């Protein structure tokens, strides 16, 4: 294994603001502290929460390196990493932590998990945060049962897409909302049984729910929109369902990290996610892939879409050309790389291997 350098490239902010505060710069490579692993990153997830830290909606000490998830290779172990976790140099892993927008990240070993065979590094990175969020919602926020009717808002969004796939795997029936005609087929491919275009004059969400549930309402509403849809979601939920109303329903504002707080919880849900991805052949949608230095473009163009990832690995040749092509699916293009030998590989191919 190559020696660990003293300096690395990273994306740091020293103040809050727009994309202009994102600095791609040289920073010291962190040394793993007690119970930490040093990971050489291959892919880094881009999630909406990153903008909350960048803009100051979520206060945080400065300077800070953004990023909450990544995948790569273990290159060093700090002191006292529990032997029971069985980590070693060279392990391919994915993690939930901080300071992921960098070539190297030191992360608590408790929030790192090995990538199993059959799951690529890019898919693991794209899946972990959003996939675990969706999985814990259907297991903990509302325990979904086979045959339940569930309403998922923004069914082609990051978490929404995972919810549709997981709900289908569990035998539930899903009504999904989308913002345009171009996303209807995508929502159905992800697992939605019924799709409503949630725009004035194009679809009536409440009427659709009543029609398909014999006016009983859905067992749960997974609403990632919030204020603008809250009252309607209350009307859609059935008696004893999950939201809040006079129907003895309940409302929850779940947080993923409360559901994976302990190591056994994290391992249990991660392993369940890997199993679904490999056995149920889940689709992992990566909206775009950017070089790390193009972080501002990623935040500007795609952060509100699904999920983008950065590549920081030398496994993709530096003279590969990045392009985005549209496949007739509205604004959701598919990433492709023209490799130095002339081969065209897409986001569906394992470009890192």
C-alpha cells in the first residue's frame, strides 16, 4: 500500500454562504484518533444536508470540511479500535461521518461498515445515507405491513425512490407523488403502484388516496416536503395511521441517527440494506458524478435532485472525459465517461473497478 501523504485536497468552508464559500484547497491529512479509521476516499456523497452546513442553517465551528458519507479503503487504524469490528488495512468500506469532502477522512470505527461482495463502492456510497433513512422509516417510524397502502411524497427523490423500492419488497402498496409527467415512469420503475402528478390541474392526491383505499386512507404518509403539504397529508392518513389528526393517528419527525445509534443497530440495518440491494436487485440511482474540485457545480446543478457523488480515486483515468446525456427522462440525465481507449461507460457501469 502506498505511503500516506502529509497533505491532501479537500473542500473547506471558513464562513457560511453560497457556493462561493466552497474552497478546494490543500489541507493536512488527518491522523486517526482512538477508535477511528483513516479512509482513503473513492466516492463521496452529496446530500441536501450539506447545504444546511454551508449556508449556516445548521451552525458548526469553522473552518470545516463538508460531507457526511463516503466510501473507500482503510489505510490506517487508530488506537483501541475494537478487535470485534475486524477492520484491517485494505478493507473496502463505506461510512457515515463528517469531513467527507476530502481525499482522506478519519471516521469513528463504529460508523464504518465493510462493503460486501456484489455491491460496488459507488453504489454503497450512494445507498447508505438515503437507503438507511428509508429502511428505518418503514421499520421504526411506522412498521409497514404487507398490504398496507402508503403515500410517498416526492417518489423520485433520493429517499422517496428508496422508499418505493423497499415498500414494494415488503409487499406494501404505494401511492407516489411526482412533480411532472416526465417522472411518472421513473416512479413506477422504483415501485410505486399508483403515481399522481402533484400539480394544480394535473392530479388530486387526496381523491386518489380515497379512491384506492376505499375511502379509508393510507396507513402512513412519508412526507419529506413539510409545511406546504402537511394539512393534506393529515387528510390522507387513515384511522390509527401515522401522521397526526383526530383519527388517533400519530406524527413523527424521525432522525436516522437515533435509529442507528448503537453498533448493533447500524450493522443490522446496513446488512438488511445490502441484502435488499443484492437479492431484490434494487436500482441505485446516481444522478451525476463530479471530480471533487467541481464541488460548486455539484451544489449548484444537482443538489436538489437525487444524489450526486464525487470521485476522488485514481482508478478513473484523469484524462477520461465527463459528459451528461439525456435519455428522454426529463431533466434527469445519465452520466457517461469516454475512456482513453474510446470505450463509453455510463453511470450504470462500474467505472471504478
